[in-house]
């Protein structure tokens, strides 16, 4: 079902959230992370850490030229690690949260929810990048988890692409669907991230079942799962994603894009 969209929009997931999207000749990287396995302290009372369990299958240099970064947020190492942070200044533009652009400076461009930016395509057309709502946990979590933004890529003659970022809120997916559904390719950050000390072990990202529901809400014709492996705080992986989409009758929409 998704073959037409995969031919027009090439997507490759490189472990964790790191995703390469080739769209109208413009090369985007979402949430660059390239560090080896290791531990990262969490800015939360107590001795808490994020633990990266698997090496990145590519380095920044392996990706080749990149035109823009889609950075859902800059405050968590599983979305922007040391090597990913070093990668940012070498790219023409980094789209991220408004607060993140203030912290990063330089080539960072903050997008508020529903704000747009235009990039030129090599053929003279344009790509519109729209910041879309995301929330990294339950309602009211922002003072602790920080701001997050998702992205929609659109162009006059190309299928639409949604990048969820670390979003756990289906009600925000419904808002996005009201403006953009049906979505041709939905890159969903899944994994059911939880940390026992945060929000009574509540979800910080979509789990597999919620991911399938999000795909239904969006009318997604192709679903590319990302950010469900390589870190210890993910509770679900590929097997759970496949099972949830089978239960929802949507297996034909899954594309693991490895």
C-alpha cells in the first residue's frame, strides 16, 4: 500500500529517533544521535540516567550532505546526544522549538505550533515545514519534560510527511489530522517510553497501541516507526509494534525503513 510513497519519499531510520528523509531533493535529518552506548545524567532529583544500549549504525559523516535538521527538542540526550549536537553547526538550518532555538543559537530556527518556514527545492519548487503540536508526557508535563515540536513536510506535488517527535498526546494528533489528514507518510516516535520516577511511570511517548490509533486518526497511508530501540527506557520494540498494527488491521501500512 505504501510503495508509491516510499518511491517518492525515501526514509531511513538509523536507530533511536535518527531518521533521514529525502523530500523533493531536500535532505532532512530528524533528531540526530550518533554516540556509542553510554549513560547520560537526567536533570531530575535523584541519581537517574538515560542509558543508550546499542551503537548507532551510522556516523554523521555517513549521511552525506544534509540540508536541514528537524529537532523535536534539544534538552534530552536520546534526541540530541553529544555527536548530534556537534553535527548541528555544519547544517544550513535546524528547525526546533522556539525555546530550543534560543538555547542553541546560530543556525537554529524556532517554529511555534502551526508556524511555517519555506525551503527551496533543487528543481526550483519549495518545501513547507510546519511546526505541529507535541507533548512529551501527560498534560502539564512541560515544566519538567520541556517543550517539544513535531513537523509536517508538504510540497505542491509531493506526498505529505509527518514527524511526530516525542509526543504522547492523541488529542494533539487529532488537531494535526484536522488540518492535514490524510497524511501520506507518518514517522511515529513509538516505544512507549517510561521512567519509573516520572509521572507515576506514565507514558512519555506513544506506545504501540496508541501509535496504531494515531495512524488511524491521521489516515496515514504509510507508517514508519522510529525511536523504539537503542535506549533502556523504551518498554516496547518492533515485536509489539507489529502486533499492535496487526490487531488494528494495519500491517500493510508499516514500513520499518531500515
